[in-house]
């Protein structure tokens, strides 16, 4: 039982390049999330998916797209990377949708955009 | 308006002492959940403890307890008998059911350093 896994762990991009961050969970959770964490700050929600086949914007969606490929997998795509997207990206999942649901996080992907 | 406030950017504590990390929150919703996460230097976010707004008793998980004072909108984390491995960033977070996304809102964190 690996929980939430993310690939890659670390990536360097040049401005304008594209890439996809992968996330998978084996806990049979319905909801999945993508966050970014900038230095000295807490996490901010980029996109979320309440269930397979649905996605919605979070607090900071500009410059990103997502795909909920199936119940297990939720990917985040940067179409044209910018230095402002240098951050640590966390994927998370939770079983349901309510305010009592605990989110479990992956190990993070450190992205540097030059 | 900031919804989660952690006023201690950094703390130093002697090993084996108890430590309290402060967290205040702001919401008009009667239903909400409060969470604490630990982020060690390796970077992962580790769930520590949860308190529901309707819970009558303070949550406890091993050496972690949450001092929940609803009227003051305070949810402080107490770590008893601190250990060197407790050195990390600690984030307080809140989840509301009626926000535009049922997302977790994080505070800015407190960096805890345990001295041997």
C-alpha cells in the first residue's frame, strides 16, 4: 500500500517548455487535489477532482490543466512553463468530500523553471 | 481576509519539553474541520491530528493533542515530551463544507526546532 505517489520527484524546465506531473493513489479515494507550495507559505489549491470524470478550478489555476484519467490517477500539466511556476507541487487524495475528510499527501515534486 | 493564522514563524524548544504551537482561525460556518500537518525537511506532508467543530472533546493522537477553544477560534497543537525528530514545519489547516471548493486552507506554518 503505497498511498499517494508522485512522479517525477524533481524537474528542471526552461521557460516555455511543457510537462506533466503524474499522481496516483491506491487508497480507492474519490477526491484528488493538486497544490503548490511556495517558500515560506502554506499550500494553495490549483485544481481538484471530486470524482472520476470531474475537475474544478481551485485558488490558483492559471497556467495549469488537469486530467482525471481514472479513479487512481490525476495529472497536472504545464503547457508553457514560466519562472513563476517554480514551486513544490503536492498531490493529495481523500475518500469523500465533506469537511471531516482528511487529505493524504504525496511526497511532492520540486519544479524549477529557468 | 486570512482564515488561518499561525503567529509563530519559528520556535526553539529543549528536548523532552512540551511545546504548544498556536493557531487561530476565522469562519462563519458552524461546521468545519481543523487539521495539523507536519512537514519535515524531506518535504512530505504528514497528517497528525483532526478536530471537528462539533467534537466535544479535544482530539489526541499519541504525543499530539489539540487544544480546541471554539469560542476563541483557537486550535493549538500540543506536543508532549518533544523529540529531536519533531523538528519540522507544522501547518494548521481548516476545511469548510460550503466554500467554493471543499478544500483545505493552510496557515503559513511554524518551524519547530528541538534542541538536544
